[in-house]
């Protein structure tokens, strides 16, 4: 039983990094991506074509097929960057007909898709909520591995800056593998198949014949921008909170939704750790500034009037003593609708 109060300070500080606790964590990885850049800096000609003027705007008015049925699969449900035995890193799949839409790319997302029986080549769009590594570590890997499998059509990717630069650098990192597979296996170039779109504000960001996706800016300091996404599918609406403290914009985005998949933090388990820290008060405030407690998630789901609340991105996510019953008991007093305690590969 890996109770959280047995965790070492070092492990806790690693977890703190995922919670946006920059002062307590390893050097801020964002600094590595902070160099000024712009789209025009892209070097390879095929990248210019891959990043040509987004055509998605014209598709926003496309009609939605009202007969298709959607599936939601929780691919990974643990918050935080460190690998855990109990749960995989955050990722979700929305499936409509034969099209797969991915929300967040935590480590192992491609493997989780395989376990869920989803074809990698069926990915149509990939959405990142923000650039903490528990949400984006396998962004590039997902697409590289999908290409190595059966991906043959372009995939739109969506998320905060510097998504374009991150995509370009990922392809540079893997240039040797890509070059050899093109030459040796006759594969098409990968770069033109990835079409990144940087998001800076909320609103409808993508629409095709199956889904309409709306983004909202949420509060996850110091990470900004950070987004929640709402999928209006033919048969229902599903909202993904990403990482956020209780956010009025998220409540508005989720208003009346059929399903809200929301991050959750169990404060009593964290309090035990916090109590041992010299900067206990400050640390507690950091957590509350960036994330959502069990009580808060129940209250905001009630305020938004969602039919089903799905808990995911569990923090702590590696503590086996926190059973489904513990999570349920902590949220149920504040939400009278259907409450689902998420787990990896759960289909809803
Ligand atoms: Zn996270
Ligand atoms: Zn985060």
C-alpha cells in the first residue's frame, strides 16, 4: 500500500512540478521552449505547406450528422508527470463513427489506444489542454507511432503556443527514424500529415461533419494559456476540464452538458504531506490556486447543471488507499447527478 504519507520529499517535489509548483520543482521546463520564435522561422519547405493557412475556419459551418453515436474512452486518469502503477497519464479519446479525437497526450497514450482497441490511423484531431508534461509528453510520439502504424491522412493538432515550434522540433528530434522509414519502407513524409494550430483564446476552434469543439480559457497558474474543451457530438456533449482551479469560464462551457470529465484533487491525502513541509501554508495555497478539490468539483458540476460528472486526473493518482468509495464519498455530498469515478480504459 503506497500511502501518500510514505512518499519521500523528493517524490513529492517531482509531483509538485506537475501541479505548477515551479518554486518547488525541477527547473522549469518551459524555459527550454522560451526562445523567441514564429511560424515564419520554419525551415523545411514541407513544413510551410503543412502549416499553410488553416482551412478549418471554412469547415466551422459544416453540418453535424445527427445519427452517429459517440464513445468516450478514458485512456489515462492519473494527474502528475511521474509514471504510476495504478493509472496511466492523462489522455482521452472521443470516437464518433470511425473517427478518433484525442484530448491530451500523456506518456503512453499510443499504448493505451492499443489496449482500448483503437486504431492509431483513425486519429483525426489531437487537442492539448496545456503544456505540463503529464498532458503533452507523448504528443509527438503519438503521431510518430501512428505514422509507423497506419496513419495516412493529415491530423490537425490544437493547443497553446508554442505548439508549432514543438511539433517542428519533435520532427527534427526524430528525423533519422523518419528518413529511414521513408526510404526503407516507402512511407510518405510525416511532416505534411501533422497540422498544428496554436490557440490563444476560447471559442469554437474546430468543426467537422461529426463534432464541434469549443475551447475555453481556464485558470491553471502559472501555466497560461490553459484550455478546457467541449465536444458537441451528434448524440451528446462532453466537456474536458484539463487542469484548472474552479473556473467560471469552465462552468459556462459545461453548462447543461451531458458529461463533464474533470480533474480532482483529494486534499486530505495531500494535507498529510503538506503538514511535513516547512512552507506548508504556501504550498497549500499553490495547490488551491491551480487545481480543484473534491468538494469544489462537485459544487461546480452542480452549478453547471451537467448530467454526469466523471472524475479523472486524480491527484494523488498513485495512492491505492484512495479507493473509488473514498473519492465518491468526498464528492457526492456536493453533486446529486450521476457520478463516475474514472479509471483507465473505462468507456462511457
Ligand atoms: Zn496535470
Ligand atoms: Zn497542469
